[in-house]
C-alpha cells in the first residue's frame, strides 16, 4: 500500500491480481499506513496504472508519503490476496 502526503489516493500493488476500473475490494484486516486506516470497508478501483497496481480513494488525506505494512484484501469476486510490507514480509 502506497500513499502520498496530502492525497486521498492510495495505490495497492499485487502481482497476482489484474484489476479493472470499477472492481470493488475489501481490506478485511485493519491496515494503517501514513494516517490512512483501512478497517473492513469496501473500496472501488478508481484507476489501473499497471497490470499489478490499482488505486482507491480514501476518505481523508494521507499524513505521509511512502509504503507500509498490509493485510488481507478480498475482491467482490472472492479472490483474496495479501499485501506485503516493504521488506517483502507477509503481514496477515
């Protein structure tokens, strides 16, 4: 999960999921990255910058720029994938 300070746009990267604009994803565990806290809400994919990244819009602006630890994300189609931290360590 990557954030930019002062922006509501959050970028999520996953090499095993090829998202489409309009897809919905749910981050099913609590994830906090630079002041952005996901806790079980649904988010609609807004853009797809590459075949392995997509953006969602959060309710408030991020407090910092960078990437952080993650949790489990489920698409509405039921596909589940995991977000990794910057060192590549799995974070359930």
